[in-house]
């Protein structure tokens, strides 16, 4: 195999140079990653072999690979990669050590989903402490989902570590996360290099016509150039895909082997671990002469038995498995199941048993169901789905089959497989279902519809409402919960405006609540009777003894905004953050941090907003999801960052999320009002209120009033003010009444309205709105010819706006001051203007006394990376120590907080 690898490196000088540069940089402590992409046989594995053989002396080499025929066992590939480093396990803190043991199935429990990646990073960093590390991951397109996320997480965080990571993956199989890493596409060889490689093959003699035909068909694919002559001789094979042709070549070579050698290859192809101990034990159970069979298999060049069994190429393994008769494969899996230690690999044993089973087998199905529970506890949602789907197929009892199919569909959907989940549900005969089961099918179909696209805003609610109607008589409470679930789902996928009216119209016929008004009753009143009746009921439902909103926190945060209640919003956000940290639930803590950022923007603490955004983005990256966009949109809008707002607006449109788009329209309106570009603000504000979103419509209406007044669109302004007043009067908070008075003043031109706005907002924790109220009043005073009074308020507005960081409005205030004959002072220096989001988070945590390791835990990076960021922070702020950082204003905050 070594000679094959060296021959197939003909013409790969550029790729080799790139790989060696990566490894040398890691040797200097500058870690990095490279993903080799290309078609099967193009030479990716040969390049991996070469970089392993030629790594500088002193490097430690560890290897892992994905597996085509192994189910989605969670963290299987990550476990492979970490096994050689497990000697350093005791150097990890207990929570990280336990997380890895549980993730690898070596201990019971549910690991913190955020700790697994960081624990693996710390483990490999510890292993690289004395000697740099080269991590090679082949067949990355077959990585289990949990490993793919964890390895992507690792690869993004090794820049300050002596670690190099190299992946190889097929280019036609994109992998979420890996595709965002630095990559190199391995293409076919040039004609000259292809001829040179073909000339080195001495196994057959080719006439010129056959050689030219083979060169044309191989298209520079090195493995094809090496293997096809062995299968084709003088007569070129019939045209077919290169990968299939190569597999046929491998199959032809296997057919010439003795029976025991062929059975050993089938056995090795069914075991993705490559563990020789397991392989020999299973072979003895099949009465294979191990010594003779392994010697014959190795002599064929198809496989090498060393510290692990390795096929010469993934296509050889695929050929061995797929060419085997079904009974041979089942026998191989049965032997592997018997040889697998149930104490250390229960789930792998269960999977082999399932593959060895022909017909229904309730015992195996039950084992798979237990494996699914363990996999889900370990963060392997995709694995749980695979186990459950197979368990359903092997179920004897029809009732259990339905329950397992429903569970498989649910977990498949959680793993992101909407189409696969829909197919599973389609296999259920709904005519035979009990009402609760039928409702569960409808609920899942509704969730799938929501996720699948804009059309889901129509089908999703109807399906969930169908579930509610089915449950109305048999389970009234669950029936009512279905209505709220539809609203929550609409918010989660960003289509709440299209869902609200239909759901609440249907909810008027819902079963009566056990206590009234509950959240559903309050929303129905809001929808049918308006804000004057609906808001008091809503406040009672949200603040009563039963905090039912904890089951629908996304909806609760929006409703607190609809109530214009900053205090209630803070209570909900505090609960979200604490609950998210206590439970480790990714969506809960991410929602909490996003709302922390939003609350901080509203209350003028932009540094805190930046820190919360950085942590949310770190968690999103850790779980392989895109970060929340709306906190960035709100922050950029108030900071007056034109290019950032426009960029985020484009990104919001790309995501196709209706509510996110409404956020972007609001942000654009705020931006242009700050820049005094009122026609553009008017158009953006009109779009922001058009969809009628809860909360967003309310905060967008004042922007619409201001832009319309400045553009002379009095009718538009009056209509917007009327809509705003309908919301703010029944809310009755200082925030609501202050904003309403400010908007009314623009139309009434009455000084009392300006003064009322200032008075109300002075009593609210909203400095940005208060500063804007001073600005509007100062502008009115200047137009009224009261220049001295105008200067006082414009000066106050400029100072407050500058201190908070509302840059566009600060410039507008400065322009107004100049118009009164006074030059505005230079704007206040804000430390966060110099820092990135991540640096802001680190600065606040360190200023509060957190250690580098504690900060690293929050941001899912290594302590060494935190220290590197700290050096940048010190340089940017002109300081040299942590003590000086703690002395800076507005940075001191408890590490337990954001």
C-alpha cells in the first residue's frame, strides 16, 4: 500500500507543500486546519498518508475516520481521535473528564453538550504540551453528526495550539461546519502527470489505443489510473462512473482470494473501528484461519493489519461490504456483536445485532430503544433517530412499532432531517391510531411544515390546530397547549405574524381553561378585543402565580415587549439565563443571551450587549448552528453603523425569516432617522410595521411617526400615532407613555408633549430614548427661536448619546448644536469601540476577576487563546495588566453574569 500511495502522489507538489506548511506552523505553536476535498480516488487518502509519513520528527500522529456502514453512533470518530490521548484524561478537571467519559459511552449520565468539545480541546492540548500533534481524519463525509460538530469546533480553536488537523472529504457530500473551514480541492492530474503515473504501473501491458481511452475515462483520477488497467486489460471496460469502475476492480481482486480471506475482508468492512483484537475474536467465531486469511488479504494489497485494520482505500472497504451476500454480512455482524464487550460498547453491540437480524425481533428492538436513550443523553440525536428507526422496523408489537416510529420521527426532526422525518410519519397508518397518537402525528407534521419553508406558515398551523381539535374532548389542557405551541413555533422559525391571526381565531373555540385568564385567553382577547382589553389580561397571565410562560419563553419575551414592560422582560431574561446555565439546554441559554443583548441595547449598555452576543455566537458555533442575528441588528442600528446594518439586512433576507426581516426593517428605519435621511427611514418603517409583529410593530411605529413628519406625510404620521397610542395607553408604563408623548409632540407641536416625554422617560431605565427625547425637544426649541434653551437640551442630548454610543444620533445632535452657534464637544471615548464582540466579553469577565480558564469555559476556547486575546485587549486599550482592566469604568461585573 505504501508504494501505491507514493506513486499516486505524482503531480501533487502544490498540495504537499500546503500540507507541510500547515504542519511546520503547528510545530511553531501556530495551529491550523485544512480540509482536502475531491472525488473518490482523486488522491486525498494518499496525501494524508504522505503527511503522516513525512511529518517532522517529534510530532505525535493520531488518526480517525468516518464510517459508511456504521450507524450514527454519537462521538464515534471523536473517540477514535482521542483514544491515543486518553492518558492525559486525569489532567482535565472533573466536569470535562466526566463529559468525555459519558460522551464516549464509558460512563453513565448526560454530558453537558457544551463541555464535550471543550473537553476534547483540553485533552488534545494537554497531549500536545510536550510534542506537537498531527490529527488526520479520513472519510470526513461519513463522520457521525456529533463528531463532525465536535471536530469542527476543535478545528476552529487551535490557532494558538501546537496542533495541525487535516481532513479528507468527498466534494459532493458537503458537511455542515467542515465546509466553513480552510479547504483545498484536489483535482485530477494533468495529462502529462497522468501518463507518467500510468507508465509506472508494471502489472499489465496496454496498447496505445487502450491507454488513450483509459486516460480519457480516468480524467486524471490517480486511483482509476492505477486500478483500471488491472480490471480492463486490452479491452476497455464499458463506460460507467469512475467510483463504480474502481469498486469493480477491487471486487475482481477479492474474487481471486481464498474463501477465508474474503470472509475476513467482509468482517473487517463491517467493523469501522479497525480494532484487530475485536476483528480476530470475531474471525475465530466464524472459524476463520486468521493467520492464513490475514496473510492472503494483505498480499492482495487491499488491506493492512497493524495497530488497526486499514483498507487501501474507502472504496475497497465499500466493495468488500456491498459485494458480500446478505447472509455473509449478517454473519459478520453477528460475530462482531458476540465479540464486542457490552461493558464498554453496548450501543455498538446493539447496532451489530440489529444488522444481523433478518425479521422482527422484539428483544433486539428493545436493546436498540435503550441505545437510542443513551445516545440522546450523550448528545447523539442523529444516532438516536437511527436506532429508533431500526427498532421500529424490528418491532413485533404494532403499538410499540408506532411509538418507536413516532419517536424516530421526532428525533430525526431534532437532528435536522425534515424529509426523513416526514417519510417516517408517512409510514404510519393513521386510521389505526388512538386519538393521542394521531394528535402527535399532526403535531410533528406541523413542526416539519413550519421548518420546511414559507409554505409552512400555512400548513404548519393547520396541522397543529388539527391536533388541538382532536384533543379537545380527550385532553383539554393539551389541546390548549397546542394553540400556544403553534404560536411559539411561529416565533422560533420567524413567521409569527402569518400564524397569529389564524391560530387565535381558531382558539376561540378551544376547551375552557382550568384557570382564567390563561395565556391563550389573554392572546385571544388581545386579538379580538384590542389592546385596552387584551393587555391587562396578558399582564395577569404573565405575572400570576402560575408562570406558564416558562413553557413558551420565546413568546413570553415578545409579550413582555408588547406590554412595554422592561422590568418583566428583565425577569424573564434572568430566568432564561439561569435555567439555560443550570440545564445546559442550548436553545434556552442562546435565547436567554440574545434577550440579554436586546435588553442591554434598550437600556444603553452596549458593552454588555456585545459580551452577550459573543457568548451566544460561541454556543451556536459549539452546537453547529448559525448565530442569532437580531441582537446584532438592534445593536448596529442604535450605534448608527450604516454598512453593518445594511449587511445584516441582506443576511436576514437570505435566511428567509419573516420576523428577522421585520427586525432588519426596524433597524434600517432607526439608522436612517439617526442619519436624518428621512425618506429612506419612512420606507423602512412602513415595511417594519406592515406584518403586524408583536413588539416589533410597537417599537417601529414611533420611527414611522418621526420619519413621516419629517417628510411632510402628515396623514401617515397621524395613522401611525393612533396605532401607537392604542398600544401604549393600556400598557401604562413610563416607557410606553414617554415614547407616545414624544411621537405625539412631533405632530402636535406642543411643548407640553415634549416635556411629558422627558418626564416619563426620566423615570424609565432607557437612556437612549431619553437622550432622543432631549434631541427632539432641542430641535423644536431651535426652530421656535429659543436658541439658549435649545442649546441646553441639545448639549444634554449630545453628551448622553455620545456616552451611550448612538453615533448617528450624536452627529445629528452635533449638527443641531452648530445651528445654534455652539460647537459640540468631542465625543466621549468608549472602550468598546476598540474591541471585537469576543474581546468585549473577555474584558468584562477578566475585569470581574475571572481567570483565563473560567473565561475559556464560557467562550469554548482554550486558556491560551484567552491569553492571546488579552494581549490584544491590553494593546488596544493602552494598558498592561488585569488590574488596570479592573479599574476601567463600566467593566466590573460578576463572572456569573453576562
